[in-house]
């Protein structure tokens, strides 16, 4: 076994300290949010909560359970995440497979055209006018299909498909397989790490999305949880009167109620991530080596 030099040992210690500090900076906001959500109103209002809960109080969670608007928004977020991710994965996979083939007429131009959208777009107002002219304002499907493909995710899958050995496809074609069957039986099984990574990207993006849902959706019955959170955090003075959030929340601080909602909003992603994390590094690296 090779002995480490003094410089390597010093670098290792410095690296460990630095990464530990960065990890703590990243983790602390989650700890603080959880602590505030579990603390009593007096401790929160006095600013006494820093790391651990003070005076355990579950009133804020009880208030959330009885707020109908929260659960409607929560279910909407699940709908946009699952349906949106399914649509995004279907369209991204089919498009990436097609553009990974050099035999496609206009292959180079189409790839440049797609990549061009990573840096340039029409802007917010033209996009809004497009949705309006298509009659898709206050329409759930505007959120599902209007933002179905992320170019970065598209490039990851396209690059992965382009790196699959051509001999596999040629052998399948000799056996009479169609392009769709080649995609289904060869490419998709080989691309599980990239598919899982891209699916996670889409799921997180869908779950956290609030800006365009806030702009396009007007009905309270259609808005996702993130729009509710935005209104609660940024527009605290209104206290979500449009969703009938009461001002008299006995034993519950305003911050405690908001942070409790944030904790509930984080749960799905915290559950989902560990199952996909093992694919994450491999999927990103393999899908971004060549372009």
C-alpha cells in the first residue's frame, strides 16, 4: 500500500474540513425549518429557535391538515409532477433517439436548432401571448405540455443514445426489428442510469415549479402547492385570503405555519431521491462525455 505524503495528508484534512463545512451550510436550512415548524409560537416569535425545537408544538401541522386549500394544491402538485414527468420523458426519449441518428435528414441542423434554445428563447411576454392565443390560460394541460422538454435533459439522453454501439442496432435490424422496437428493447434497457437521472431532473423541476403556474393558472382549484407557498412567504400580509386561510391560528406562529407547509412540500422529494441517487452520477457522466 502506497504511503501518503505529508502534503497529501494535509490536503485530505483540509478537504474534509471544507466539505464538512459546505455540507453543514447546505443542511442547516432544512434543520432550521424543521425546528421552527415543531416549536411553539412564543419561542419562534422571540427568535429563540436556532437548531433544536423549543417547546414542541404540533399546532401548525394540525392547522395544515384542516386547510382544504393546502391539500387541493398538494394533489395538484402530484398531478403536475407525475403526469408532467411522464409526458416529458416520453417526448424527450423519442426526440433524443431520433436526433441521435446521423442518418436522419437534417440531423446536424435539427441538433443545432434544439441546442440553440438553451441560450435563447422568445421571452416571457411572447410565451404568455402564445398560451393566450391558443386558449390555454387557466388550463392544466398548458403546464403539462407547454414545458414538456428541457433542452439540457434532451442533450443528456441524445448523447447517451449516440454512444450506444451501432452494431447492436444493425443486428436487431437484420432480425427485422423496427426503429421503435430497437428503442424499446435495446436502447431503453441500456440507458436506465440516464433515464433515471433525467426523470429525477424532470420530477424535481415539475414539483418546484411555481412561476408559470402562477402566471397561467387563475383558479384556486388548479394551482400547485408551490404557488400557495409563494403567496404565503412573499405575500404574508394577505395571508392567503383567497384560499380562506384564517388569521386566528391559536398557538401557531406565522413562520411556524409556513415552515410546516415547507416540510410537507419537501417530503416527496426526500423520499424519491434515495431510490434514484445511485443512478445519478453515472447517468450524468455517461450522457455528457461526447456531444
